[in-house]
C-alpha cells in the first residue's frame, strides 16, 4: 500500500524504555487514502545506543530502505528536543529529496528558547503543586529517587536504628556512615546503569566484552529481597576490575570506591555469607523446624567469635557484627514464645536433651524444656 501510494507520507517517531530496561523506538506513518485519514504503525525497533538525533536518523533510514519508501518522505515529527533538530538535519544530508528544516514548521509554535523554557517549567511546577495540595499522590519510581531515599533515611539494615543509641560515638560514625555509604554508592551505581538504557547500559556491556567478562547486570540491593545485599557485594567483588574502570569516568566518580571501601565490601561479604548459606538451606526441601535453632546457634557462634576477634575486621565491620548479633538475639527470643522448637529438638534422635547441655543451658532451663513433653 505504501509503495503504491501516489502522494507523500508523514512519519512520526517516539522513544521509550520498557519496564525490563530495553530501549525502543516506534515509527508510524500517516497519509490520506481514498478520502480517509490512515495511521499505521510501521515498526518498533530496539535502539541500543544513545537516543541522539544521529542514531534515530540511522534507524529511520534503515526502516525507509526496508519498506522502499524513502522517496515518499514528506516530513517526520519527533519530540521537540535538540535531538529532533539533529534527526532532521541528518536526514536532510542523507536523503536528497528531503527538505529538512523547511518541514519542521509544524513544531515551531511550540519552540521556546532556554530562558523561556525555565520560566515555563517554573510556572508548570507551581501549578502542579497547587493541584497536588490535599491529595495523596503516589510516589513514582525514578532512577535516583529510591536510592536517594536510602541515603537520606535511616539505614535499611534491620536493627541498626534500634541499636544506634547504644553505640559509642566512634562506632556510630563508623557503622552508620562508612558501611552505609559504601552500600549507597553501589546501589546508586546499579540503578544508574540499568535505567540508563541508551547510554550507561550499552557502555557497561561494551566494557565487559572488552574485558572478556560475562555480560551481566549489577544486581539491585532491595530491602525486601533476601540476601540482595550479599548478592550485590558478591557481584561487585567478581566484577571489581570492570567497576573500577567504569567508575573512573568523570560522570561516575561519585560512585568510585577507594581501597578502604573495597576492604569494607570484602569483609561485609564475608560476614554476610553465613546468612546466605542459612537462607539457601531453609529454601530447600530437606529443612524442617528442628533445624531452626541449630542454624541460629551456628550464626550466633560465628557472630560471637567475630565480635571477640577485634583485630580481624575493620572497626565499622566489627560494629556492624555487634549490631547483627543483637538483632539475631531479638529473633532468637521469639523461639521462647513457641514450645514447638524445643519439643522438636528433644524428640530428634540426633539432639535430644544433650543438645541443650552442649550449649551450656542452665539446669533450670533444661528442666523446663523437658517438662514440655
């Protein structure tokens, strides 16, 4: 139909990023056919590189060649941004019959200079604020909003807020600032890469190819995901060379880790490994309620030993271990509210009452546990 159309064709394009972080560009065409206004979607293509006018023009020219309708191009409408001027000029240089800037007039009524634009945006922002007064506006998820919240609010690691008041000033500064800020840097880097689908993400993948590393995306550290901090740290250590190279760019310097911060990543990953192992164990089919207390005891023993070994870890990691032990004790105390755990231990052929004796429970506690039967 398009090849046989007698007149010229008007095209439109729009770019967006899908929820799973793929950058697409859609091309449509409009024309009159037998007195009717026809609108067709020509194609949706993935544009891996930066959505500049030059790259969009290249994708558009490929589409015109595939449909064999380059000679019917009358005008193209894109968003009224700098890239719009670039795509028009690029097409004008490569398509002889395309008039270029002469056919941008449809957008001219909306063109404003930078100063006028700033005034317009200020007025629009004020209007939106007035409209939003008294309304419960749902937060929108944007690239930095979530990580900025993590930076400005209390730490995401459960127990830190409750125990912070009991720390010395030195421990408070080390635990809340040093460790937290390393995590914030990595969280922001992860979000920056994955949500910059036309710039940072392609650059990241190109760097991995150059370093001969498997192309992987940096995992997110999300509060409600088990072991997401450990997963992010493990990835960070595995891809340390790539991350060092990537954050050496001027625009990403704020996410660069110094040697001290890399030491924090290494030690925190080591400490969190036991929690990862415990989670993986309870995620399999062989785990049962009788395993809960023994696994918690293993974690407690690890944290106790680490807390007493002050020379092994940095001060900030050592303080975090103490906080982790206090948090574990809060969960451990929850087992006292249920008789099921003790009964399961006593009835298990491998444990029985000798398990509590091995843990040096007081005789009175062991008698109370036996009385449950």
